[in-house]
């Protein structure tokens, strides 16, 4: 039986989602605990990859197994996992369902806080400078929806076959004096959201104009975009799938 596992994690202690040599990752920890719990080697296929230090409020991965009691399995797995990883759901799926390739859209949130807060140190970017111009940042963010080639915001030397993405939503909002950026697309390139945020912050600082932001996109060259925003402010918050894949 194929299952979709729904879970969250705080990425502070991990070198991203995907298994890597000589570095602890979320996938490695989950696969290890699930394999021991199920009594055989269990491999997970995630909805995407998150970089070192990036968090997930809602991540999805698929695997194949025979599980008699789903609620009991979730309870036992959570008891077996470290405190910074939590499983929320286990859904039976059609055998062809694929957590990565069948995802129709993904949503990320990025948080910036103006006030120094020890409880947000690993969960947001502390902006200890002049307040950013959120109106200008939203004007620039809206421009993202007019383009589909995001090479300028892609990490160099990756295995991407295409840098085409359908960005469907990109908006900054202010919550209790702090900023939140929400962006939704069918897919994202490696490091894309952090690169976009870093460049939008330059717009908010008044260092990059809207015309220059357009020019950065149209140059299709990573060297013209700003430095990436810190990883610890970024959260994967939602992954959507077609309803007909669920049993």
C-alpha cells in the first residue's frame, strides 16, 4: 500500500531534507526510525528539498508499506522521533501517487522580525535596521507573476532541467510589527525563495528600483540578484495534490 506521510520539522539541527553524506538530514532520521518501527528498510520520497536550516510546517513524503492501525503507527512513530520532527497524518493513496511529481503547488512563508526576540532566533530573520518599504516590496513581488523564467533566482550548477515556474501568489503582509512573505507556485528552484526574498529586501531598502528588479529577472543571470535571505526565516507551509489520488 502506498501512503502519504504528512509531517513538520524545525530545520535548525539538520542539513536540509534530503539524505547527504557526512551530514544529518530530516530524511535520514525519519527513514531510520520508520525502518526500525516497520521491521524493514523503508525509503521516503519527499515533495521537495529544503536547504540546511529551513523549516517545514507541512511536508509530504510517500512510502510503501503494510500498516494495520494508522493511528497507532503515528503515535508510535512520534514517540520514536526527536522533538523537532512531528508526524501529523498518514493517508492511503493510489499506487501511482508520487509525493514530488504529483504535487500541483507549494507554498512557502518567510518571516522577518524587527524586534530582537530570543524565541525567534532560529525561526525568523532579525532585521535590526530601518523599516522596509512593504508597499514597494509588494509592487515588486507582484511582478513575479508576470514572468515564468526564474534563472536569476536559481542556485547555480544544479540538476534542474528547466528554470520555468508558475508563480501564482506573492504577497508581503505585516503582523504585529513583523513581516511575512507568502509565495505559491507549481514548483520552486533550489534556493529560489531565499534569493527572491533577499532581492525584494533590497527593493524595500530603496537600493533596488522596480525597473531594476524587472531587469534582474530579465537578465536570467544569478549574479545580478541579491544575496539569499538567511535560511532560518523560511518555512514550507503547504503542498497540494489532485483529489483523485486519495483513497
